[in-house]
């Protein structure tokens, strides 16, 4: 990517002025194999870090996400500690819902909970207008973060429309996601209206982060693996494409990641992603084959091995690197998020190993 002025981004943006344009992350996401490998971890900013627990003491999750100074500090913590090659914006997939005026909270030990689930056409019609959402707190947090990151890029984050809509239908976490899967077939018009609303909200949330200084973005579909390939392509992928369309004019990489989505990777890429995240269930060389061999990949260290003896984890990481070398570009990451009880020193040691292995 050129360090010359980039259209559609402000002059002080890290891509416009060139700060992050040639970072290991951006090179890998462009399919380049020069310089050191890029590595970061999903949920790297979180409960595994004692400094995170100290910063969050007495502060609710949603409040932490919406206080710009605190969100910026939490986003920066793993970069300082682990020397990862990217920061991921500290947020939660339901933050845009709260900003839109939906009554949602994150309950300790359970997760996001809505006071009033959205299950009928009348419920969808009563949702607030996405055009009226104020993302000032998000933009301020991103600007504070980017000012401290220097040449390290920030990745913007949003929940994919299917997962966001599924939470809204269920009213909270679910094991089988039966409610949204039923709604999409029993009342497809209401389902399309709901996922379109969620897509516009997620897309606007991503755009706010990117315009404020993020150098890449990731759409996270944590529940998409509950769908068949046919249902995903018909009932979820169009909404993801609609979300990505909100940022398609911006010259930034677009990552698409889901869990349990080995059979969905081509459709996830076709929805508008420029790179695809792979969970721990599918080897990266096979993922690359399924994607035609020309798509940059992200992943996919198994989080379960973070607590294994180092020699076991090291061999696994090296195997991930070997398989990732098949793809045109590879960003090393976990195949899901950092478990809360992970020893932070293990993550630091993985970063050191990844940076030592030539590509």
C-alpha cells in the first residue's frame, strides 16, 4: 500500500500518513511475504492480564467500553506487554446496541442480556434508527489509542449481523440458537428486516472506528457455525455483505472470522472480506485449499494448548506456521479468543517464537 494520501480517510489517519501502511500486519493481509511474521490474539485485551483486572475494578463491562480513556488503555495493554503486531479495539458486539438505545446489559457469568427480545415484525419496526446513533465515544477512544500506537495498527471490531441478530432474538446467550434459526424459516421477511438493521448498525460501527484511525477491521460471527452451509449463504451471508458494504470504499483489509465455520469459509470470503480467519478445527493448509489458494488467512493456534507444556505448544505453533505458509499471507492468531485464565507469559513467549521463525 502506498504511503501517499489515501482517499476517503482523513489526512491524519495512520494509513494516510504511512505510519501503519507497511506494518507486518498490513503486509500479511495484502498477501506479502516480506519481513517478520505478524501475530496478535483475539481477546488479547482482557481477563488474562492483571493490569486489565486492575483497570476494570469496580467498572462494568459496557461502561469500560464506552469510557474513551479506559477503552484506549485496555486496548493498549497487550501491545505493551506482548509486543504483538496489532491492537484490537476493546469492545463487545453489543456495544452498538447500547449506543442505538436498545436495553442491553452484560451480566457477569452469563453474558449479554436484552430486557426485551426482538421476535416479531412489530419488534423490528420499533427498533431505533441506525442513522441516529452517536459514535462519538467510539471515535474518541480510537483516536486516543492510535495516538499511542505509533506504527502498530489498530484493528476495528464488530459483531457480524447474524450473531448480533441471534442475541436479539434469544435475549441472551444460547446453546443451540434455536430461536433465530426458527425465525429465519418461519418468518423470513422479519428475519431479513432484523439482519438488515443489524448489518447497518455493525457497518456503521466499523466505519466509525476506521475513520477515526483503525487500519483494518474484523467482523466476528461467533454463532455462524450453528448454521448449515445453505442457510448461511441464504440467511446470513447477505447481511454480512451489507455490513462490509459500509466500509468497502475505504482502502483497508477486511477480516471475517467465525467459530465452527470450516464449511462456510468460501461464503464468508465472498461476503466482502479480503482475508479470512480460521478457527482451530481446520488446518490452515486445508483452509487455503478450500479458498482457492489466493486468500490471506488468520489463525489458528488452539487455545486449549496454551496451558500445555511448552514443548507441546511450541510444536503446535510451528505446525500452524508451516501450514499457514501455504497461503499467500498469514497473520498468526488463535483459533478463538484467549481463555481468561491463560498465563500472560505464555502469550509473550508465543510472540517471541513467531517473530523468530523466518518466512
